[in-house]
RNA sequence: GGAGGUGUCGCCUAGUCCGGUCUAUGGCGCCCGCCUGCUAAGCGGGUUGAGGGUAAUCCCCUCUCGCGGGUUCAAAUCCCGCCACCUCCGCCA
């Protein structure tokens, strides 16, 4: 939710921000009108209510005819108060709904436009040249099968398309990656967390996943509960309705959780393999800090993401995501895209967003500052999304015989193994 | 899942039976001031949050006693629903 004050004081800035995302600006006028309506209904209600309280105070002291008269007047007034209150509640709801529809204002620096309009920030490492090495790389599906690491057929049999089993070295790899990621995060002062993956609507809505993105969310039938698509959801809601001690900021958490996504509207995309799946596990960084510090913190999250990719020996590039592709909550977003040899292109493996005070305002998370309380800033960043990192590792570090060299950083978590070797059919 | 209990402005707590004098009591903590050679003690004052009137630190008003409804002229207080926690029983990893 954007700052209602900003909308009232400088609506043109909000209009410009919508335009930058390629969206129409009529929500601005809707919200402004709702704000007018809201404030006049508040004034109406409060005037009636104050009168009612005044008269009510006189009743216990009054007697006889005077009392009967007061009772008659307050009885009428009570009905007026009731309808004024209902009008006020309705106006507040309309106003809030209108405000909730407006996405966060994109950063000045974020490129304008849609998905294709990202800005390339940097390229790290060079894609491996398999032609020069004299062999054709195998894709992760084939490697996963040869190594006994990924079982896509049985995943489909049991759960349907876009499901998989990680087995043997595949399962080991996920565990190792999880521990490596958690160790890295811990060393940078993060608190490790395992959050609930099932949440109430409040958490989902507060993080911005129940608007246009609702199609992608699994809901539990008859329960009013949702499966989270990322631990950003339970971690943002973690401090909801709290006033944080600003001396303790930033609060940094590294959360491991399963993630569930319907992937509605992506039919036909990435149908093979485990690039795009309905369920995966992920280690996510989540930070609460001040608005002023959030921009520097965003850069720090990006550096920690790069540190993780670097120690896995992956080639990747970093992009500054365009305004139109930011999603509802983000003010700015950086994606790291790893080179996938058999696709011969860079694919998103991590993503970090600065949501400024947008989610904090929705979830009522404030800090106590000298001037009073104010919403804090929330940021999130992927440390390790398992399937995509496993894909990148398998394809990048494969050898001609189908074995895969294990990056040194992972070896301590894989019983010292230096490579994964193909196995006979399972 | 069943039965019973509890939920008050940071923490503890009075008030709820029997509706109005609750503008919610007191203690602790915290903040400001006084006193004191310093410290402690003592004395005085302040200390939930949100919204509206306002551009506004002052001032006025409304809401806020877990949340949402209802009854009533009037609800912390009475009624209903929900949520959380505690105790016991059942079940379970």
C-alpha cells in the first residue's frame, strides 16, 4: 500500500509512476474520490457520536419529563449514529480497497517498460565452451536420470506434471545447498528460520499475492488457508501488527521453506525438466530495516546472492528489472540469471526486491522513531532456489561421460565427494 | 475432536457478578524536572496506538479493554460468533 498522504498531496507523482509501469492512471482518481468520501463520512459520524455522548451523560442525572424527553431524542440519534457509522465503515473499506490496488512506486533508477526492457548491470564469469572441449552438453533431465538424482517420470505419476523426486545425489545436493546457504547467511548475521508454509489470507494479501497474482496461489479447500509461493510471505507477516525497536534494525532472516505455485498462464513454458515446477524448496533472505537504509540493504542482498552463485562456480548476469515487471510490492528488483548451457541462455535463479514500506503498511509493521512511529521497509532476496540451482550446477559442471564435478564449496556438505557419477538404471 | 478456564493502554494488575460517576486503578519499567558533594533513596509530572478537524510540535473531537457482530438512550461490563493461550480427556508424529 502506498502512502495515503503522498496520494493526497502529490497525485501526479502516483500517476507518473503508474505510467512508468505501463498502467492506466484511473486508480488514482478512484482512490482520491474514495479519500474525500471517507473523510466526510468520518466527520459526519463523529459529529453525531459526540452529540450522542453528550446527551447520554445527562440521562442518569435527569428525572421525570426531562428524562423522558432526553430518552426520546437520544433514541432517534442512536439510529442516526448507527447509519452514519455504517456509511463510514463502507467508505473506509472502499478507500482501502482503492489504495490497495495501486502498486508500489517504482524507483527512479528502474528502467521503464516491460519484461524485455531490463537493464543489464553486469555479467560474471563466462559460459563454458563445450564445443572447444569437444563434447555436446547433456541437459539436466538426462543428467539427472543418469546420476539417479532427479526422477521426473515418477513425479508425474504420483503428483502430475511439474512434479519430481530428488533422489540419492539429487536429494543430497539439496541438503548440501541448504546447509551451504544457511551457513553463509548465518555468517553474515542472519537468523535462520523455518517458517510455516501454510498461511491465513492476511499474510498473503499483505505481501501482495492476492491481487492479480492470486491465480498462481494454491488455496486449501474449505479452510481459508493458502500454501505460500515463497517464504517471503510468512517472513513478512512474522512481525505484522508490531512496533519494532529501531535500535535493533536491520532484522535479517534466512528462511527455508517449500514453495508452491500453480504456474497458471505458463502452459507450454518450460514443460520439460525442473526449471518451472509446482513445488520446490528455497532459502530466502528477508530483511526489515528503515526506509533510508533499504536502498543500501538492497545492494547488500544482491552481493550476498552473487557470493552464493560465485562459490558454486556459475556464470551469470545481473539485470535491473523494468518497472512493468516488478510485481505489486517491489520498488526495485535485481535478478541474477545463470547461464544454462543446453538452453544457451541466461535463466533467472535468484531475485531480490526492495518493497520499501509497501508491505509494512499493509501488514502494519512500524518502527518507533524520534518523530513517532512509521512503517519500516521490507526486502527479500533468494539465496538458493533448489531446482534451478541444481539445474545450473548439473549442466555447468558436467563432464563428457555424464559425471558432474562438485563445486569445492559444496564438498564438505557432501561427505567430501568431488564428483557425482552415472549409475546403472534405477 | 470433546470439556472447562483465561485474554484490560511495554510488563504485572484493579474494574466485569449488579451497564452510566471508566476521561480505565495501582505497581514496575522508562522519560522530564526538583532535591542531593556523587550515587542510591525521596518528591512532582509524563508515559497505548490510530484517524479526523488542520499545513502544524499546541488544541479540540472520534475510535481503541483479543477480533467481529448484537442488545441498549448508553457496553471493559450483558448476549452471540470467531481467534489465541492454559488445564484435562481423546487422537497422533
